[in-house]
C-alpha cells in the first residue's frame, strides 16, 4: 500500500509543529517521507485534504475494554457470563477508532479477555485500535481488583505470575502495588501497600528481560516508592507522589499516567457505590494538587482515561485532556500526553507524524492546538495508513 496525502495542515514531530504545504508519503503502513507538496513524485496515488487538519492518532494509556462505564461496572460483570463479557469487549473496540483513538493500553481484564481481543485485531478478524494489553493483573491474594487478578504471594509466585502472562501473550505487565478507590467493596484502602518491593523487583526484572514494560497501580506513597525503586515503567494514578518520589522517577526514567477524570466522576456524581465515593472524596483534591505541582517536573506524563470504569464510558480521552488542561493551562503540553508522550511511554513508533513512524493519524475540521474539543469531531481515521473511517462529506473534496 502506497499513497500520498496533501493539502491539510499537518502537525509534525514531537512538538506537533504546524506545517502547511507539506505532503505525507505513506508506504508499507509507515510514514515514508514528509515532503514539500512541490516535491510530490509522479506515479503515486494522491489524496487532497485541502482546508483540513491532519493530526496524530490519539492514544489512551489506561482503559478496560470489558467494563461498561456504568455507575458500578463490577456489578455488571458479576451478573454476566464469560461470553457476554467478551461480546462487550469486542463491541467497545470500534468506538475508539470512531473517535480517532488508534492505540490503547488495556490494564486489566477477566480471564485475559483483552489479550484475545488484541490478537483478533492483529489477525484482522475484527476492527479495532491497536491494543497493548496485560490480561490479568498481578496482585496479592485478595488485593485490588481481585476479579481479574493473578494472585501472587512472595517472590517465587511473582516470578511465576509474570512468566504466565508473558506466555499468554501480554504486551505489558500490570501490577497492583496499593489498594484502590473502586473494585472491592470492603477491606481495601488506597494507602494499603499490597505488593512488597521484593515481589515488584522480581516482576520488573523478568518483564524487562523479555522486553515488556511494567505499569503499576499505585496511589499510596509507600506503594509508589516500592514501585519506583523496583523499576516499574509507569505509575498509574499516583495521588501521593511527592518531591522525593519525583526525584526517583526522574533518575530512573519512570513515567506517570495520572487518570484525573475518573476520580472526579466517582467523587462528585450521584449513584456510584458509597464505599468508592467516600474514598474518592478524601483524595481527589490531593490528586489535583499533586498533578498541578509535578506536571512540569520533567517526568514524562501520559494520558489515560480509565475508560470503562465508573461513569467513564468508552472512549473518554478528550474528557481526560480537558480535565488535565484545568490544572496545567498549557494546551500543547496537555495534548502531547495523548500523542507524543504516550508513544514514548509505549516505546513504539506511534503518536507522531514523522518519518518511519506508523501511519496513524486523524483528519479534523479545526485546529486542536486552539481548542481540545476539535478532537471530538473526527472526519477520517487512518490506522497504519489504511483508511478506517470516512465522513461522506469529503467525497466532494477529492
């Protein structure tokens, strides 16, 4: 497959530099060249997108495709068969492509459902975004989100658990280093340290040996410290990050996926489980303060919505960006969390319009660097250079 797209304003490279009069040459699913329109060669199919904006495909670093985004997703899945859970997971995938989200990272699914869906997409059995999935999460017996946990107790079981997920085809390893806000109705607090440093160290060492990254659900301070010292690659949530922890993260090149929006939803909306709302109310302001203080610390921040969780439907990445923007007042840096930064965190060539990157991008009517909400009106979606979604109104342009 080979073609050239021209006419649109493109957002080039890591800093999303606006460029006009440029064309994108797509070859073998990648961006072969970004060249001047006057240099477009003969003999290659050309598509004209005059007056539009060509932006990198969006990335959501924290989702759960098997959850329904209702007021109590755990209650939903407890009433369903495995087959119904699988059907929901499959049905959620096209929603991401429709919204211009071309890559997602799924960080927890019952019976490794997300691994099966990811493989089906890779085999082109179904349409969906690129899915970087962990399958089951590694947690202590009875720990956070036990319904999709692979229970581990002690370094030996930690080693066996991570090897099992690698064998099953996991592309990332997820651990629950602390308790959480939602998931277990009783017996769990956000500051509970659930996995030890020794357990986390074994997991990180083994995952890294096989080229996999480790994402750590970590809210309480001690659990975050254990995670960063053990060598995880991302801290998920990270409410109680402090100056000491930031220094560790900078030294060890550890990234942060804060997931702000979901905690706003749990803390402030009616109808959610009382146990979760009470915990969320206690920590949501701390989360906001931590994010505001350390967003510009030098730690790489990526956007993750926790879509599928409480009142957080598929997809919710724009809402996450809008929530971030309230506390950063920096539109470019905010949008980079779902493009440039997210690609770097994944360690794969996505999130940028740049030579040798995978040709994932979206076509939109307005400039998102002027208004994030421009990302809510996606006209076309390209995944690996292949047109996935097309608005018929463009037929008159080409």
